[in-house]
């Protein structure tokens, strides 16, 4: 495989990290081959709910009601369609259906009239000795004394105890980026699961984030090794049933396309890893 030049930037986001941990071949299909995937109704609904909750905080506190949030749904769906016309392949009633119940769940968990986020859809980035870690935080709350709370909305179900650590890894990734870029250790990391009205949180310590940093560095070393050897192996599991690339996966009798020219550089390209 071709060498990576010294000036080549390296970058990783929590979603791409999750892809590699789930299945290195999936990482390759998304980052190196950049294969298209059909739009997902569940993902589109999640994006819609996120957009509505973001926009709701543009209103004065007293106007942040469930009715106001529901009224935002049609306009935010049109915004999503403009940004990603592929979503037009989905039936509008399927993508928008169920959003009111998810919004109702959020209002049962949090009171937006008492919240004034410091940041929404905040882009965070930090440099770990040449490895850029980056991503978008749904909401960042800041207390008067400067304490930070990182909040992430999830439209799916909350995980079992077995998978809680994996779910919190994303927030620890964001917390690490905030800590390394701002010098402030977030006081709380909070996942808000709207499907079953559950909150999952952790109050991280420096030791927690140092452990996360070691994990991120080890993960990136593994990505670099696979990128240089071209040994992108499938890791079959329960997520295979909803993978868009099952037909070309060797684990299911398929054949992946040849690696594109410059595959090593593509695997480490920050533009590919920004999602």
C-alpha cells in the first residue's frame, strides 16, 4: 500500500470510530470507498427531531411548548430536504410520523423553559499530537459557576447495562475534545433517550477522560495499521441485518469493489472522518 505523507492530516469522529469498532469493512465502505447508502427512515426522523429541538431554543423560554415544537416539524423537514435531496425518496408520513410522540417524551424529561443552552450543535475539535478528534455536540449547558454539561439526544431505545459503556463513549469522546481544547473538564455527560423516556449520565473524572484518550489513540493506531495493509476485514454481528452493504460483504458471500487509488490517504482523510 502507498505511504502516508508526513503532512497528511489525521482526523477521527465518534461516528467513524464507532464504525471501525463495529466492523473495519464498514469503515472502509463509508470512508474509503464512500459508497452511497439508501436513506433511513429512522435516521431521517432522528435528524428531524434534533433539528426541531435545536430550533426550539430560538424561541423565548415561555414559548417553548410542545405545540410550538410540533409546529416546527413541517418547516424543519423542508430544511432537511433542501440540505439532502436524497431524503425525498422517503415517504414524508413515515419520516415525520412519530415525531410528536418523541417530542412529547422530551418534554416529559426536560423543561426547556428552564434551560438556556450555552451552545447548540457545537462543533468541537482538539489535536492529540497530530490526531484531530472532532464532532458536533447537540447541546452544551453551562452553569453560572462554569460547570459544563454535555447533552446528546437519542431517538432510539436506551441500551442495556451491557452496552452502556459503548453508548457513553461518544460523549466521553466529545468531553475529551472539550477538555483538551478549552481546558475545562465537563461535569456531566447526559444521554437523553426519547423512545423510552430514559436518561443515562455519568460525571467524568480526569482518569475517565485519560482512559478515553488512550482508547482513541489505540483505535487510531489500529485504523492506520489496517489502512496501510489494506486488510479491511468484516466483523459479522447482529448489526449485519441492517447494513446497506451486505450484498458485497465477504461474510455474506459478496465481493467488495477493488480498493480505489489512494486508499490509504482516503482512510485517514479528515473530510471523510468528519461525519
